[in-house]
C-alpha cells in the first residue's frame, strides 16, 4: 500500500526499453550463442587486426601504439583513424575478452539506435506503439544492421548516437534553451571520437539543414530577430563544443590530411565509386531484387550487405507525406530524398554539384554510406503516418489506404521496370569478358538468373505477400486502432528479422582467414628485419592475400588493406600501375626480401622458392636492410624527378646514393673504410627505435620507412632533424664516429587534441550543471 502523498512508480515506461533489448538479443542470437565475433569482411580483414595489434602493444608496453609499422612502410594509428582509442565504449576491449567486448558494443549501439529514435518519436507527439514502430524500423533496417556484415563497426557508433543528437537539437529548437544545445555538443564530441568521419559528416550536414530550416520558418512566422539570432548562437555553441570535445580524434585526423592520400581530396571518379545504382533502390523494399547475400549481381563490384528497410514503413511514411501537415514531415521528406540523391552518387548529375559546392564532400568515396539517414527519416515519417491513421475512424482507413497502396503499387512497378531494363544484358556480358576464367561460370549463372527473372520474381512474391498482409491490416473490420499498431509492429519485426538477421553470422577468423600455412611459417623463421611484397593481392588464396593478414602474423608488408595511408608511399605503389611490381630498385629500397605472387614473375634478382600449388614465392637477392648508410646524395626540388631518376639508376647505385629535397647542413664525403661502418638495431618498437651507428666519415643513416613529420630523432642525446629521402623514406645526417640514435614518434597533434578534448569536456559538464541549476530555479 502506498503512503499518503507518495507517487506510484509508472513501470510502463520500461516496457519499450525491455522490448528493444529483447529484440536486439533476438537478432544477434546466433553470434551470442557461438560467443564469436561477427563474420564481417572489412572487420576481419582490417580493423580486427589493427585492434588486436593495439591491444597486444598496450598490454606489453602500457601505452597505445601511435605508429603501425607493418603495412605501407608504416602509418600513424590515431591520425589514420585505425582504432577509436578515445571513444569510451571502445575501452571495454581493455577489460573484457575480445569477442564479448566487440559484440557488447554492437548490442549497445543497435539498442541505442532504436531507443533514441523512440524517444525522438515521442517528442514529436507520436503514441508509444507508433514510436516503438519507428525505433524498430530504424535499428533493424538494412542500412543500420547489415553494415555489421560489411565490417564497418565504427559506423554503428554513429547510428546509435545520431537519433539522440537529433532529439536534443529538436528539443532545443522548441524550448529555446541553451541546455539542450550544450548536451547536443557533447554528443557531437562523442561522435567525432567514434571516428567514422564520413557518416558523421553526412549526419551533421542534414542536422545543420534542419536547424536552418527551423529557424527560418520561425522567423518567417514571428519576424523576431532576437529568437533567430539566439538560435544561431545556440547552434554555434553546439558545434564549437562538439568540435572541442572531439579534438582528440578530429585534430590529428585533420592534421594528417595534409600528407595523406586525400590531401587534395579525391577525384570525382573515386568519390563516386560505390554509388548506389538506381535499380538497386528496389532493394529498399524488395529483398533479393539484386541477389541474396553472397550472390549480388548488380553494377557495383560486390555487396555483402543490403539497404532493406521493408515496404511496411514505406507505406506509412507515404501516408505521412500525403496527409500529415507538419513542418517536421516536410523536412523529413526533403531529408530522405536528398540522401537518396547523395547515395546515387555518380548515377545522377546532381552529385557533381554536391562534389564541387559542398565543402568536404570531395574527401570521401562510397556515397551509399549516407543511406542510414534515409532509413532514419523514413522511420520517423512511418511513425507519424501510423500514429495519424491510428487516430482516425475506419472509413478513412479504407480511403487513405487504397490511395497509398495504389500509389505504392505503381511506384513498385516503376522500380521493377527500372531494374529489368536500365541495366542491359550487354553490361553483364562486358563483365563476363573481363573476369577470370574461374569466375566465368559464376557470371553465366547470374546472367541466366537475371534473364529468367529468378531473383526478381522471388522478390516480387515476397513483396506481394507483405503488401497483402499490410492491406489486410488496413482494411480489417476486426482491428481496433491499438490492435492495428501491434499487428503492424509485429509484422515489421518479422519482416526485418527474416531478411536482415541472416547477415549476422558468427566467425572463426583464426581458421577461415588467418591460417598460418607453409609460407607464413617460412617467413617467421627468418630473423632479418624485412618486408614481403604481395602481387595480385586479392587473387592470392585468402590465407595469403586477405587484407592485413600479414599484420596478424607480425610480418612487415609493403601493402595492406586501408584507404588512407601516407600519400608518398602509396604513390610509389600506384606509380605506373604499381612500380613495386616491376622495379628492382624500389623493391630494394622498400626492404623487400620476399615476394608472393599469384602469377609467375620474370626478374633476374628473384629466386623462386618452394610454395603450394598456384602460388609463386620468391626471395629477392637485391635486398637492402631496413637501415643502411650512404654518403653520396643528390638534391631535387621536384619530388617527381626523384622517382624518375631512381627508376633509371643501376641497382648497384641504389645502395650508395640518397635523394633529398633540401640541402643538408654538412657535406658528406665518401667513406674510406665502408666495411667498418655498421648499424645495429638495439630496440625496435612501434613508438620508439634505438640504433647504434658507426661511421668512418660523415654520411646519412638511410631508412626504408615512410617519412612522417611526427618522427623525431636524437643523436647522442642531441636533437637532429630527419630529412625526407628517396621520395618516401627517411634519412638522418650523422657525423663520423659511434653514435646512439633514438627515434621517437612524437604524437604532437594527438597531445594537442587530447588537451582540447579535456578542456571542452570540462566546459560542457560545467555548463550543463549550471544551466540545469538555472533551469530549476
């Protein structure tokens, strides 16, 4: 019995929380039962290895590695956005078993995506059941859930937090209170720390459009300059706080941009790679219309995920568009359509305007990464439309339902027509001629499947069944409004579970991808400090060519799997269609001792070694050590001249001549006793290298490691400038004698960013505290 004056606790508010939690566990049950990580391509081939390297290094040295020396001649960890060290949920990996920590992160953020969307829908005035529908529609949409199958786990961080950001901004615009904008700034900071800058960029762009739209609409209605300017100031405070809190990750990444492969942005052709083909839009509501998982046959190279959002929320989103008169509906409709034009990328001329007019968009490729925002806006529109219908009497259900279903049916027919006729069979025949003989029959089967409409008919049958159930729910005389909401919610859950949950599969990377085999065993027995160069990387068997598998085996490699390494080394690899594939000189300078190839090579300096069938394994006899001494040098102001001249050198000249881009502060002379000059590696770590060097005359310690301005050196305790050498390498001028050389990676940009983050977080917390007190009083 409650005491007089006490308030009875309303436990019903926990029902949505429990519902989202149970559904999240249901969708992930296969992975949870197996207690393994997800079968996620990019994660297993790339990020999984980076994370494990970082964790191993941290446990051994009690600090995070700022430099990854194993691929591309070395690359920075924080600046390259390899591992989200500063994102709090990521810290679970330092305390829990790897599979448990990773899966827990997935569960948390998928749950948050649904729950925060639910709270936003409630803030929009939508009923609980309709708001729950919106949360389910977003959190389990293909653009959010199946991205995990593609291995882009950092995108899920954004998907989990973005609805909260939108909720806080929406509340701030309505309440005119700074408190909500300050809190939103904190969320932006967390988003930046979560590291996937591209999906954050798209989200902040749409959020900025929403703020501008809302303020302008208010100003047109009220003609109140004060409110308009105040709203603008609140927005600037939010962005400033968000940037300051995210500086630990954002500033190093921004600083690194100056010497990465994306220094000047990317070409339009590269920026539009992985655009969503128009016919693939049918896959938003017709599962399998472009093939099932592992059997994609559209125009892009492959697709190991989908964008399926279900036709069910589309029906109610269209009802909101046609019948609900609210400014939110207008913006959500604009946002969904705008995101579709971005996702289509190079398949629409509009994207060229975005590329040249929207600052920052030319730094990214894969425009379809923005599709999560389409799912988000459609989910909100669906909640609004469902809630609108639930408050109407049965006759209206019939009238509006017939109109919407009729319009939807015509839309589907148009989409199917686009799918069948926009991509001609000739497009696939061209593909067939280009692929390898081993792929020939696979493509023939896929072409025949397309010609027989196998997948399209399957998709249409499924789609027709779902629409039939939707129509039954709309026109049934036996459903009360509440029962209709429950019916459509259950139907949506079943639909998304059938289509999207199958993408969440457990994996055994150690057996499937990282199997050691003969070649890795052979390389591990060699105690030299060397690199291996893989030619035909993705034509090699998985255990040899899979992404960054060399890092997993602690073997240094010239190549790997990452899109934004240091520009100079990547230029060398890409020069003249891959100069390392053909140049003896650059192989030597890159410390390449072994070559693994998918086809036989003709090179007088390569000795073929025993290898499994269809693999060609070579030892390079013209192998230069990681650190060697030179005395002759040439200075070239134009870096391109250096590449061309090195290509023309005789092999015996490569080891004795170093090319610089600035004059050294002394003039070396030829060594009188080169046999007495030595370089001894005392310590070799990711963040620090210690060498003992002996020279008979002044010269250069030349390093076959990629140049980065963050690397600093001391010679016998005295700071010494490291020079850029041989286009992509490092060189350290040294006087004659014996010297102790210590090189450290000075992550100055990271330290500056961390300091700003600490200050920004402190300011945000204090501002929230005092604004909260002011609000109460």
